[in-house]
């Protein structure tokens, strides 16, 4: 019975990390959709994972930072890029590249 304990513990940790990553991606996608709607542009692509790091959030607590990229368009003639930075499962920053009004 105790031979399986390390495997179960490892599997549990992997499942927890995966579950948190999926939650963070969902929050990031919702933030991208909201930012595009507010800027009156059209969100056209799913999120692309750009990077992962460990840092501190706004309160100084350690957290996992994730960075996602996405694309949008204004009138359909050209794509523009956007980025979202997540601290754990909270949206820290959303940025849309400059686009013509």
C-alpha cells in the first residue's frame, strides 16, 4: 500500500497544477473577450500560451505568473496582437497593441 503513495501524491500534484492552469486560461480568455468588447474590436483567436514564471503578486505573495497572447482585428483588414498577464488565477494586466480607430 505504501509503495503506491508517492505515485498517488505525484499524480495528485500534477492534476492540481493542470486544474489551476485550465482555470487561469479560462479567466484569461474571459478578460481578453471583455477587453476586445470594451475596445470595440473583434477577438479572433484562441489564447496562445507564451510563458510561465514564478514571482510575486500585487500583495507581495509568491505566485505563478502566466502570459498568454491573442489576436484581434478592427475592420477585418489586419490582425493585431494582445497579451494577458495572469498572477495565479487573477488577471494582472491586459494589453492591446495599437490599432487604427
